[in-house]
């Protein structure tokens, strides 16, 4: 996750605060999970 989150370290309090302040759940995590789900859905269709 750290690479996808631009170096944000979720194992530290400062990293978790940065994660919230930069709205990374909505900005990074949700789009990544959505993309993975779309890829898996397409793979399972074939």
C-alpha cells in the first residue's frame, strides 16, 4: 500500500493522519479496489 499511497505509512500515527488529511481512501484505495474488481470480473467471464 505504501507505494500506492505515495509513501504514506499506515503503520504510524502520523501516516494515518496523513492518510485521512489527503483523503487517500477515496482518492486511491477505492479506485484501486474498483479496478481490481473489474479485472477479476472480466477474467471470470472468460
